[in-house]
C-alpha cells in the first residue's frame, strides 16, 4: 500500500510538472515566467542546506510584460489541494499589488493575467 501511495504522489507531481510547462509556454507572449525549484538536503561533508524560498512560495513567478507587475502562479492538478501556506503567500502577494492565484490549466493562467 505504501508503494502505491508513493507512486500516486509521483504521478501527480509529474502531471503537475506537465501543467506547469504548458502554462509557461502558453503565457509566454504575455508574461516572463520562471520556475521556482526548491529542495533540502545534505552536502557531501554532512552539512544541511535549504534553498531558502519562503514556505508557500508559488511554483511559477515572473512579470507581466504589459505593465511589469509581479506574477505568482501556484500550479495544481485538477484534484490538487492548496496548502494554508500557499494560500497565505498568494494573499500576501495580492495585498502587495501582485497578480497571484492558483491555476490548473493554461486557460486559468491566461484568465489570471487578464483579470487583473
């Protein structure tokens, strides 16, 4: 059972990565986007490291070409759930005049960019 759950998580992550790449390509005319890669681990000599992005930081970030406004996109699958940390990050960005939201498709991302 544990293996199946792990495989399901990997499958969902792969699906999320696919959606993320589709969004990056789909909004390229309107927005410059970057993928936020995060990770934790140990160096060869045993020291712990963390990439340092804030908890809840969105999967994609960048700027809208038309006006230079900051953009933060949290990418989720159709059934993916947004964590409290992700909700808090999105709300904080919106309160500071950034375009921020959850997107499950290219259409969602295009609507987010147009709706602001």
